[in-house]
C-alpha cells in the first residue's frame, strides 16, 4: 500500500522514524523512487534519526536524496557530547555523528532544517551545558524531552533520583542553560513528583 502511494504520486509528506529509519532499505527505495518519478519537488520529508549512518545502499542522504526534495527537516538524536554521549547512547561514535550532522548543515537553508533532539537522562543532567554549547556553536536549536519510564526502577530517568538531589542539580544547572526547550524541561521537572514520591513503597 505504501509503495503503491509512492508509485501513484500520492505522497506529499514523509515522516521517517524508527528504530533507525536510515537503516531501512525501504527508506532509500521510496525516496529514490519519488526522485525518479519526478515529483520530489512536491514532497516534504521529516526525520527522527540518530545520524549514525547517512551513506547506505550506495546513496548519500543529502547529496543523492534530500537536495531534490521541496523541503526537509531532521531532528538528530543526541544525549551527550563526546565520551559521555557514547556512554549514554550505546553504539554512538560521536565524531562520526558530528561530521554527519555538519554535512547536513551544509545543505540546510534555515535553522529549522537541522536540529538537535536531546533526551535528558540521569547522567545527561551533567551534559546539559555541553549540549547547549554544542547547539550554540552549530547555530541550531535543540528539542528537549525527559527519558520516559513506566516503572520506578528505570535509573536512566532523572525522576529516579530523590527529589532533594534532583532539585539541587536542576537549580545549579538552570542558570547555564541557553536553550529554551531545555530550560522549559528543567522548570517542568521541578513541578513533577519523583518516583520516590509516586512509589514510596518501592524505595
């Protein structure tokens, strides 16, 4: 059904999300087919990607695909800078990620097209200044959210921490946070019950 829509030129917007959509062969097949059929200039492409690999099946995401499309946007997942980011996100090779992101910036026509997608983890509480510096240096904005958890034993969620510790860290970091979305997330954290409060019998 999906490829029928591609072939019949009914596609006007793609939203590629995963897993990791750039590892899906159907992504490259569909994008290339839209280009071959001559209507890429009518299609908007959105991505949530870890940007770990932008060359696949003999194609480059930007040079062979996205430059042909009407418009596009990439929210690039990253949870920390350097070795800290590699610790938080298994499999991340930070220098390769950064080069891939910078390549995207050379094709970007406005700040909306390339953005950092930061998920705040417990160790990531100590990476927030580095993430803001990265966004500022690259000249991009950052989307921010907190690690979601269904149960109170998920230590990667900042809400796993006792309230007094979490609040102390947040108050220490807030003055140094330059990205509005992250500042909003931190201010919201101060109003949310921690797992210690929600599940007192578990602690």
